[in-house]
C-alpha cells in the first residue's frame, strides 16, 4: 500500500504574501500571482472549471483561462460540450487555480454568460491549427466505438479547416465569468496558512482575512 502521507506537498521555499498589502480588486492580485507562477510552473493558466449537471451533480475538468478582462474571466468551449450544456442549464460555476510549486491556490465563484458571436469567433480563429481541427471533429465526451472513426473525423476536419481558415463553428463560445467571491490561499509550513477573500458588493469589492 502506498503511504500518501509521505509525499511532500510544497517546496521548502515559499513566496511571501502580506495580506495587509492586498490591492483593492482581486483581478490585480490574481494577475500578480499568475505572473509570478508563470516564472516557476508549467501551465499557470490551467484552471479547474466546476459546474453542475441537470441532476445537480457536480462536474469538474481542467481548462485554460483565456483572459482576465473588465467583462469577466474568460474560458472557451463548444456550447454543445458537456460543460457548455451545463452552463446553459445553470450558469453558476467556480474556477480553481492550484500552483503547488508556489504553495498557492485561487478560488473564484460567480456566474457565466456568453460573449457575443463575433468575440467567440475571434477567440476560435486565434487558436492554433490543431486546436481548431479538434473543435471541428466534434462529438466531445461521446462514446467512441471504433478508433478508426476518430481518424476519419480528424482527417475530414483538417481538410475543412484548411479550406475554410476564416470560419469558426457556430457552437464555439467564449464564456465570461463575473465573480462574486475570489479567495487567495498562501501555504505556510507552520500551517498558519494565509487566506484573503474578496466579496463583490454591487460595483465595489471588499476583502477580509480568513482563519486558516
């Protein structure tokens, strides 16, 4: 049996964080932490997107954060994918960033909405060619009865993308999360972890220090 307690959780050297110096908005602190993480870990913009299905069961998967902008925190996917359908049924969702190499975690809760079709199309056309081909293959998360079918679909999608380089699928959607709470967690080896939670009150943010 593997002893899970024997594995190290965080490196010996952890970044410093003074909650008293936290900026007025969570976006400013997040971008500061994201930039710092990008200097040390792979895919700092990878994030766990948590949604609920039509039966109220939670679902989660790792996606890529596209941007943090005044309109919201952006991710993108097909509206026909499981996560797209779940967001259509209940737009309330959460994002979780975890950078174990820095002992940091960021939790975001809020409500998603769809960007305009023009913005979604521009998002798609900015993707690398292989990613655009993947989107045109379709059938995400459906049962694959024969791997040869995937090869056929991929070849057809590759040809379509080559012949229509400026066309985006109508189902491709950029989703924007308007956060209501954003929590920042900094690990400490003495277990007195530092936690700061931002809460949106109308058009302004307030933030508080939390117990570990």
